[in-house]
């Protein structure tokens, strides 16, 4: 199954799970985001990221500059599931 087919399947399943008023809110928010121009401003594969400091799972602040000083850095963002 292709990614496009899987996404279509997920959208169709979600449409059955959510009440119409909730689906409309989600659809409107997605449309607002698409119309905002934000997609054109997102970081693309291969773009350099600005330096950052973020807390890790233990609450310790991690500085990207410190990590880069030790070698290449790969950042993974895990959205989780709601």
C-alpha cells in the first residue's frame, strides 16, 4: 500500500470516528494552515537549523552547539500520539 493510499484510508476512518462538528473544526484548521504560507517557510531536508537549547527527558538543558562540537548531529522530532 502506498503512502497516499494509507493516508486516504486514515482520513476516511477518521471521518467515521469524529462527529461532524469536530471534523469541520479540524478541516477548517487544516485549511487555515495551508493558506497561511507556513508550508513555504518550513525547514527543508538539508537546511541548516539555528542553534537551540532544549530540555531532555530528564529536564537537563541540551545545547546543540555542545553536541555539534562532538560531531554530526541528527535531530528527530517525535510527535507522539494523541
